[in-house]
C-alpha cells in the first residue's frame, strides 16, 4: 500500500511548497481577524479590552510561524530518530496533567498558572503521529498480521486516548483515533481489522456515553436541540441561528449578533458560526476551500515523499488536521454530537495553533525533499 502510493515528483527537490505556505498564511490572517471579531464583546466585558484575545492570538500566530519556518528547515528524518523519546515525553505530560493539571471548563487538561499554560493533549497528538509513522514504517511487512502489525500501534493510541479521557477530553480522543485509523489504512492494515476496530469503537463510545451523563445530554441535544432551548440544546441552537442569519453574503464583518453573549465562547469551538453569520455562505465556503487545498497539498506531500516514514508522517499530520476540521464543522452545523475541538488555524488557542503550525513545518520539509511543487 505504501509504495503503491508513490509517484514521481514534478521537479527536482529543494523548492518549498508555496501553495501550502500561502494557504496557511491566509488561514492565520483570517483566524486572527475572526478571533477579534468574535471575541470583541466578551473581551471588553471581561477584561475591558476588546483586543484581549486577538492580541494573544496574533502573538501565538507569529510564534507559530517562526516554529513552522524553523522546522521546515530541519530534515524530517531527525524526528524518526527521536520519535520514541518524543512519544514517551508526550505520555509523561499526559500523566502529569492528571496529577497537577489545571481544571478549566470541567476538564483537567492544562499545565500552567492562570491564563498561561499548555495543553499536553495537543502536543501528544503530534508526538504520537511521529512515533506511529516510525513504527508503521518499520512494520510494513507485518501490517497484514493482527497481533504483530495491527495491535501494537492501536495499543499505543489507546493508551493515549485512555489518559486523555481521564481529563476528560472526548474531542482530542476522537481526533487521535481518527488519525490513527487513517495512518493504519495507508500503512496497509487489513479492512477486516479496521472493521473490527470500528465495531469496538462504537461499543466503547456507547460505554463512555453511558458512564458520563453530560455526554448523554449532548446526544439528546444533537437529536432534538429545540426540545431543550435553554439547556442542553442552547449552544447548538445559537450556532444554527448564527449560520442561518448570515444568508449568502452575511451581516458584515464585525456585525455578528450572536457574539453579544448569546453564543458562549464564540472565539473558540464555535468560531465557524460567527464566520457564517458575518460573512455568510460565501465566507464559510471560502474557508472550506482553503482547508480543501491544504489537505490536497498534504496528500500530495504524502504521495511524493521519498520514503515510507515520510509518507506516513505526512499522512498523520494531514489526517490530524482533516479530522479536526470535520469534527469542528460537524458540531457547529449540528451534524454530529457536540464535542469540544477547535477549528485549526482559526479558533483561539495557543497550544493548538503552535502545535498545528509545527506539524505544517514538518510537512513543508517533507514536501521540499520530495520536490513536489509544480
């Protein structure tokens, strides 16, 4: 499966993927703009500074771009050598946050003091992708075996998911499992193994819902939010109001009504709702097109990567972004039950933004070595 994906690059290696860089910069600029627009009211109310969130997002974006540029210049094969150590450090942080982490919004998912902190689960995603790419590249001749090829990588992913669920954080867990499945598929895992995992996942998800009443509330709100307009269904109803009121062209940048404390924390998980309200269908489709181009360039990077490790690493980074986009937009539009996850490069959040830009930096290095730019 891995080598069947390979293809000849269009030109000699060494050129950066300017299309990917351009898309990332557009998403970042748009994200900072929308964070300011979505958060101006809540920023002024809480901190007497309408730019409170947008200033911080801009700083993180600039730091993230610096990381992206730096990582794009580092040979991605270095990460294979250090992948076990990076994964071990990621697991250690996931354990540490359970002991001394800060509880925010009902989830003990942060390390830090006050508003300053990191979210270990964000960094664990990239650490796990690196290690899985290394492990699957080493195991390519064993991927048809259930015990020798399928179980070890799945076991690693399930350990990470188990630790993250103790926080608890269902959104990050789903992203990790989705990314792992994509990488296993590309590595050549049997369909029957993936199908059995899907069945086990459904049972496991049902169990997680059953043991946590608030997750069952989200299911009820997903099935019929209008039945609980002031309770379980409030957030999704406000999100749909925002999207629906935008029409084709939107109410205009900065003219959202839902950000006036109707939609809770509009600068984070539900920022896409504000995009739809202010910029309309045209704005939301434009954002989706940018993500489509980003994912396309990521897939091309995986196709033209010079070795199996590069293919799997590019697949994991691209899959991680794609799964997160699908979950966020699915929740915002009421297509799937609510689970807290940010919209990549657009939602407010330092840990998420710097992690994603670090992944893109590695992706740029892979594409540079593949010489895939047309």
